[in-house]
């Protein structure tokens, strides 16, 4: 799937992580949480942000960025 490293995290495991995020009311993820969700390094997530290749929101008057879980799922699995 998408950017997940094959063999390290199954689609079922990713769905469980996604469901857990939504279940506890975490629609917006930090860099660290997104890296876990996608099974990549935080450095990779930050590079994607720098390149503008991943959807994110910047918290007003701050350098803090967050990722909308729903937008990330669409980004990882685009509808064809």
C-alpha cells in the first residue's frame, strides 16, 4: 500500500491504527504519529512537507504542522 514498507505493516494493521486515531478523536496527527501511521521516518515526513507533496495544515502563528487523517488516507490511496 502507498508508502508503507511492504511486509512491515499490513493493510489490516494500518486500518487498526486509522480506526484507533479516529476512535480517540485524533483527526489531526503530528509528524511523529503520521510517521508511525505510514511506517516511515519522521525525516521522510518532514521532507514531504518541505516539497509540498503531502497534504498538511500549519497551525496559525506557529511552526507546528498537523495532518488530517482523512486527507492522508486519500493521499495514500487515491481514487482511480
